[in-house]
C-alpha cells in the first residue's frame, strides 16, 4: 500500500476522539520491553501476560474481545465503554497509531498509509478537533522510551544474526560444501511465526520473549542491554562446545530463527530480512 511520508512539522488531525475504533481488528506486534510494560501495568508477570493475552509465540497482542467497530474483535486489553485497561503501558504501535515509523540507512521517518489520513473512516469527527504537528503528537503520546527500546532491539536483532553468520562462515561450515543452512534461513523467513516459535523451542522462546530481568527496570536501554547480555551468554554457553558440522549447522539455523522471530516482533519483514542476510552470507563465501 502507498504511504505518505511526514515531517515533524506536518499538521494533521491527530487529536484522539476516543471512540475506540483503532482498538478493534488491528495487528499489534510486541517486543519484549513492551510485553514487560504491559504486564507491569496489568500487575501480572510477563510470562502470565504472554500466556493469557498474546499469540504467535508471544510477539503479537491477542484481539479476541467483544466485536465492535465494523464487527471486528476488540483488543484483549480493551474494555467496552471505558477504553484501554493498560493505557499507561501501551506499546509503541498504539502510541503512534495511525502513524508508522521506519528506519532506513539509519534515517528515521514517520508516515501514514495511503494518501488520505487514515482515521477519517472510523473517526470522522477528528477533522473538527485541533490539529497537531507530528512532533507534538509524539511528545503527547510519550513515545521516546518505546522508540529507544525499538532501536536497541533492532541492534540486538542484528547481533543475533551475526552469531548465525559466524557459525556459518568462521567454523568451516561454509567450506564443507554445506547446502542446507541458507535454504533453511530462507524457509524461516517465509514461515508463520507460530511455526518459527515451535522450531526454536520453548527454552529459547522464553529467553527471547520473557527474559528474567528485575521488574523495577524503568530504563528501556538498560533493559535491552541486560536482555542482550542474557541472550549472548546463552548462545555462548550452548554453542561454545559444538563438535560436528551438523551441530554447527543446527546452531546457525536456530539462532537465525531467534533473530527472525525478534525481527517480526519489531514490525520488520522477515522474508526480506532473510533474503538480505542470505545475500550477505553469499558475498562472504557461503
């Protein structure tokens, strides 16, 4: 779908009418920091929140509430005639809506889908409310901490993929006439998230989605750094004593699956990413 790129000075009808239409029938992906924030607001553990309210291996918020606007199911956190029950902890996708966010070649931009402002269908009254600049809207929605978490997790995603590269390229696997690893990277980029999560296995999924980090952590950058340390240590412990090329192959596929699953939680396209990483590996001899 065509998108309209925006500048921070662009003025749009971004004052919310609080009708709740955006809380019905949408797709909201969650990174581990966002799941942590939602769980804290709900006063349950991240593991409990994941098991009760998430799907796709814990990276997608469940929309299984009462049908509302256009007969679409409500978000699991939406309360009829009240609104979001976890508003303070809501994820970045909800804070930005109806805007999107993209980082390309380290350049950050904001946009919305289509040429026409997308809220007009569900909330036509927004045209009569005060206009806001994109910058004013972001400030009012308190996106800064959540954007920082998103940026940090993008770096962690690449760090995990780098381990898959090292296992393929620095162990002799690529030189062993391996023809299985890259096709499996591609396959995971095209598989449903539930399939990828199942293939990764519950131990790695728990480490990726519900890390054991103290619940008093308010700094998103520190949270992701601690999470990164836990995952990289786990990879070092599990992959540090590999003895056969088959074990190295399986490890490369596993950790690439973890990277792709995290990528999907960040709103990235795993199919495109997998192809990019395959092309990169080929350039270095795979």
